């Protein structure tokens, strides 16, 4: 996965340097929400989980194992882009857990701004599959992961 820029290495002292947005990215089950919430708890920064921005229709589609199209994702990404822009304008440090797996998705989120840092979480197929199997009440269909991970 290439975005045209290096993924940032975050050091603890980076978290004290003015306005910053940290996007925790990765596939479903990689730990984005867990890591993002833990980082927010530690820093006192605002936290947003991108899952909360999905429409009811998109969640239903994913729960049926149907992949979202770029057209399905565009309003979702634009809303998160607005949250990022508002946080930057208000100089509010913010953490966003968001898959952001495609370069064009990251462009909608304006990740070329130097105040935005990406943290890419990865996990083995077995680890992600186990985590999804342990989830209760999440809209993401485990079978969808099995199919999309081989695409």
C-alpha cells in the first residue's frame, strides 16, 4: 500500500507538539478502535470511530456480507474529512479510527497535511479472524472478511 508519503513514526514527544490528527488505519479487526481509544484515554484527545459515521444502509449491507462500493463510501469519507478539517481549524488534537485502506480514500481525508499522521495496524489472517469471531454485536460480517481478505 503506497500513499505517496512515508507513514509517520510517532514518538511520545510528538504528542505534545501542537495540533495533530492521528488516523489509526487498518482492516476490520486490526485493533483500530482499541488502540485509538487507549491513545485518546492516555492523551485526553478527542476520539472518533469511523464506524459511527456509516449510514444505517451501509452497515446493513456489510452485515449481509456485501462490500461497499466507492460510491457507498464517499459520503462517509467526506463526513470524516469534515471532522478532520474542523479539528484542525479549531486546533483540537484528534484521533480517528478509520480503515482508510485505499490511497484515494486517504486523499479525501486530506492526509497530505503534515499535521495528520497515519498509524497502520496489521494482523495475520488468523488473528483478525479470531478477533472477528470473538466480536458480539458488531455489524461487520465475519464471512465478509474471509472473502474480502482474498480479493
